[in-house]
C-alpha cells in the first residue's frame, strides 16, 4: 500500500525485529514477511526512531484485508 514517507530511520530494525518476533511466535515466512512489511511501512510514516503500537499494526493489517485493491 502506498504511504507518505516521513523518515526511514529505524525501518530496517523494525522489519528485522518484527520478522523475528513473528517467526518465533510460529508464523510462516510468508506471514512473518507480510507483517514485517506492514510494520516497516508504519514506522516510515513517523519522524525519527519510534516504536510502533501493536494496535496500530493490527488495524493496518485489518484495513489492508478490507481493502485489498489498495495494496
């Protein structure tokens, strides 16, 4: 999904940590990659290095599922 990018600081760390967390929790590599991609996109929408909120991540994923043509 297209997003406005404010800052890419911390995006790589967010992707790696989300991917690792999802795999450790039992996700498939595809599921973990998709979740990590959403997380990286969220953090790029913020200025500076910021943590993402699990509720924001959940809502982003659910919104994508409800609007699949936007992805």
